[in-house]
């Protein structure tokens, strides 16, 4: 299965996570700044990742290149999402970026896969929730990095 992991990252934390995920699924990690529409379309599974910045904002490189999602043919394509955030410093906007990405890919007809439970997290609100579950993998590298490897492994197993 061909898998592309497209990510945005400023400080490098999300890039490291994207590389770990890409390695685990034998896929390619692609910085959104270098991504092309074909990278969204020419794969069997598309994985998108972003940190949440400020008070619930999408990472700036994603903001600058979000038109790639809007131009890509995603109808019926399996898309998985992951986000990094800090649930203690930003408890009202924890992993909001995956909710923003979710809305964009869902509007393009993508089949979003990889929803995860909120058990083990301590936050107040998140735009990354639908029906009480995260729309993808939520990671807190600042406060729960010891859980990251286990969470990634469990998430990848459910992606098939």
C-alpha cells in the first residue's frame, strides 16, 4: 500500500512524528511546503499531520498551502489525521488543527479513518472532536511523550 504522510512543522516535533509514522507504514514523509497535488492523490492512504498553534490555529505552512487540499481529488480516499498539541498549556484548543484538516478533507469527499478515544488525555475542549472522539491521533509531546510510541502503534494498526 502506498502511503504519503504530509505534515507541517515549525519547531520540528511534528516532523519527527511524521517521520516515525512514515517509517512504520513504509510510506513517504513530505513537508507540506514541498507537497504537490499528486502527493495527495497518488497514494492508497493519505496521512496529514499538523501541530496546533496559538489559540487553535493550523500551522502556518498548512495555512499557506491549504489550497492543495481544496484542489486535490479526494473523493472516497482514505485519509488519516494526526496532530500534536499541549493539553495543559492550551486545554481549550488541544489538537484543534486536526479538526480544521478534517473539515477540509471531508468537504472534498475523503473517507476519514483512524478516529481515537479521548481516554488518557486531560483537556477542556478541542475542535478535533467529532461525536466524542478525536478525528485522528492526538499526541502531546510536551507532557506525554512516553505514550507516543504506544499511541502511534495502536493507531497504525487500526488504519489497516
